[in-house]
C-alpha cells in the first residue's frame, strides 16, 4: 500500500507498514495506526527525521503498546506522521508534510501525534497510538475532533517508544468512539473490566477554563451547564505561568538528557521550527533542576489532594480551535504558552486526562476534557462512554 492511498497525508510517506493481529480478543478487526515514535517490528522508526532514521537500526520487536493491541485482535495499518522527535504541538513536519485536518483542511491538525489524530478523525483508522508529554495527544484530539486518552503516568510501559522527557512521557491513544477508547484502555492496562465505584463527580476547573479563547470558554461553559455541572474548582493553585515555566524548563532538561548526546554527536538537520527548540533545551543550566523538582512535587501533591479520588474536573483540551495553517509567529506563540500551561496540569502530577469531541465553536471542534486523580483511568473512560451516550441522545438528527 502506497502513501498515495492516504488522502489526508496522515501516514508516513512510502510503503505502508501492515501487520496482522497476533491473537484474538475485544479488538478483533480493529484497524490501528501507530505514531512514528513507536516501534513496530521490521519497520524503521523514523521519529519524523531522516537523520534519526539513518542512525538507528530497524526495531526487531513491537513496542509493548503495539504488541498488546495486536494480541487483542487489532491489525496495524500504518505508521503515522509525527512532528520531529515529538518537539511540537502544531502537527507540522518539514520532511513528511503536514497531515490535513479532516475537520478543517485549512487549519493545523495539532501535534505531535498529528497523523494518528487525523487517521482516526478521518476514518482511515479505528484506533491510533500516539504519545503525550505536554499535550501531544490532547491538542490534536481537540483540533481534529477525536476521542482520546492520556493515561496516568507510568500506567502503560514505554518500552519501544522514543524517550523524550521521561517523567512526563505517556503512551496515549485516539479512537473513533468512546466505547472503543475504553476497550483499548482495558487492553493496554491489561485488566478485565469490573464494576467501578460510583461515577466521578464532575466539576469545572474555573481558572483553567479562563485560559481558553473567549469563544471556546463560552462553548465549554455552555456544555458544562447543559451537562448539569455546577461546582467549580481552582486547578493551578498558583499563577499559571509558574506551572508553564516549571514545565518548560524541566521538560527541556529531560530532553537534554535523553536526546542531547545523539544531537551533539550526529549534528542532525531539523526543520526550521524545530531547530531553535532543541538548541534552547540543550543550552539549559542543570542547576535549575533541583528547585523546580521541589516546586513540582509540592504542586503535584497539592493538586492531587484537591482533586481527591472521586472528582473529575472539566478543562479545555486546547486553548482554542485549530490554528489556521497560515498562522504567524504571534498567534502560534500565544497558543503555545496557554496550551503547555493547560497540558502541564496532568503532566506535573501524572494525571489521566480524557478528551471528547462534544463541543464546537463556529463548526470547529473544541475538545471537552476531564482530569482525575492518578489511577482513575478506568473511571474516566467510563465517564467518556456515559457522556458520549448522553450526547447522542440529545443531538438532533
């Protein structure tokens, strides 16, 4: 199968990576696409960059997440385009192109799991694997209108996945509907579904919602009101720029450790948007780490305590609707700082976060998302199924 068979540009150019299921189960017949940071045996993992592909051997084993899905009946239908080495939230790639957002072809798909989001939102795949460090599943899910999940940090093994910023990295996934999102979670967590505790109590993260653009804030507030959500909470517990600054530096220091040696030795060519990001990360002073680690630990423990084990807080998956492809540096910069601040809540505290395509702004998707305490992944997925069913009942045809 050639790249020309993908109308959206979601898949990596060249011959398509096709792998049959290795077992049977709840995912029988499900078509799964795999972000090109995640190993599929016998296919190069290019990480969106020719120098990475040229300097790394073709993997001989599937990543844990790929093996789990195949063992449950899913078949791999291709590797998907990613922003280079995951260092972006826009969804562009200077070498492989920019996948076309099915919800709005003149707008960006969001990244770095852009191809995976596009493949699912455009019905080219039923399920897709991505990675999420600072929002790389959550932002494209919101931009393209897909169901998606970022799990509790450490819940899914990262063997066979590009190390980026290890204390924030997670495997995430996109699905065509909430039921499949939940089924995939059962498989990836390696659990049998069992009766859960009472449903999570839904609250609105008021300060997080205030970071959204006015139209998105209004749409999510209206959706929350229609869903009967009346309680509000404060998510950040401090000025949001503190969370953003700590995330930016700590992520950069971890990138410096994980990818710095290869970059210094290989001197790879990056696209123009990616080059300064890696340069900034590699120039960070390691002395910054200790105080920020202390700040993060305190912030995370306080956030988890406020959340408690039985609440889920609504917040924007992205600060606005998808940026136009032609967006300039000012618009991109404003998007970036607010998107990373929102993404840092789950990142700093290792929280699970689910995204549902249940709100729209002027016909464009605006993801409704919920965070919950660490380990409450199954209850978040159950919430997604319940809300999706309610939405279907309410939606006029």
